[in-house]
C-alpha cells in the first residue's frame, strides 16, 4: 500500500512540468490570487513538491512549505535551488506542527490532501491549522469530493499513461477505498480516505467559519474559512 509509488507514477502532484500539474495550476491560480489579497506569511501545508509555494512567493508572500514525506521535500528543495527561491521547506506532520500559535496570515491546504487523513486525523489537522493561524487569518481549503467521484472511478479503466484500475475495494461504510493500479509490469495499491463536501464542512465548522465556497469543476471545491472567535477556540 503505497502513496509514494502513487505519486511517482502519476505526475499530477509530483512533477511541476507535467500537463496534469500545469492544469491544476491553471485552475487554482486565479482563485488564490483573487482571495489572498493582502501580502503576508503563508503556510503551505502538505505542500508536496512545492509549486504552489513558489507561485505565491512570486506574488510577494513569505512562505513556509511543510510536508511529511521526505521525498516530496527533497524534490521541493531541488526546485527551490533551480528557482533561487527563498521558500522555507520543512519535513513535519500536519497533525503536530512545529509553529507558535497565531504565526501565519494564511494556511493553504490544497490539492486533495484530505485523502491522507482519517476523520480523527483530519480533526487534529484542522485544530492545528486553527492554532497556527492568526486571529484575522484565512484558511484556504481545496479538495475533490471523493464520495461523488467514486461512481466515475468505478467506470474508468485507464489511468495515466501505463496503468489501469484492476481492483477497487470499498469498505462497508464507505470511509475508505483501496484502489489497485496495474501496468504490464507491476501493480500497487493505495488506500484513500473518502471525504465528501458535507463531511469536510461539518468538521471544519468546529474550528472555522466559512467565508466562501466555490465549485471549481465537477468534483472540486475551493473554500475559504476564518478561524472561530478566541473564546470558542479555547473550549475546542
Ligand atoms: C495530494 S498531495 C498534494 C500536494 C500539494 N498540496 C499540491 O497540491 O501539489 C498530498 C500531500 O500530503 C502530504 N501529507 C500526507 N500526510 C501528511 C501529514 N500528516 N503531514 C504533512 N503532509 C502530509 C503527502 O506527502 C503529499 O505530498
């Protein structure tokens, strides 16, 4: 069961020069630039190889990119060197962030990071985001509604250049799905936590107030949240 293999094989999140990655940038850049109006300090949480960090750096933001995966951070550091960038990349866990309270004006959690987290884990991540976000900061969330996507995944066979979906196992409660990808030479499985828009919004409601929710394509949402008031935070 390997996300590492998944990210190696499919370039959507791992190769900033691939058409798939470029398509994501085209989709998200107008929203990011519209809603991140004032310059400030940004945490790009679960930043992957870091392109969204570089994008916002080019717009004048000060960026810290965090990812739990050593390989992702290594690749981000390579891109950083090529670009002569000042983004600070760190390997850390989104559930336990090495930052002081109120230390960022914006937290980005984009590109479908939610599939990595069970409900209790995502709860912990949201709690951490609320803690490190300044009182008047903004939390920017982007995800694909995997619950809505499942029927489409069931009927789609070819994925990427060489692989097809050879098996798909849904648990009874549809909390996660295990997908087996096969090529002429090998196969691997990945376990995705299934998150739909409603469940994400309910969880986010514990820590944030929604400011905006945009449907940016058939399955994908771009949302903005403000942290809840301090009194409520202390009780949470
Ligand atoms: C779908 S990729 C998206 C990467 C990036 N946000 C983007 O849009 O290109 C999800 C990322 O979440 C990272 N990740 C998974 N669990 C994490 C955790 N507990 N803490 C920090 N990052 C995590 C993975 O390593 C991966 O790079």
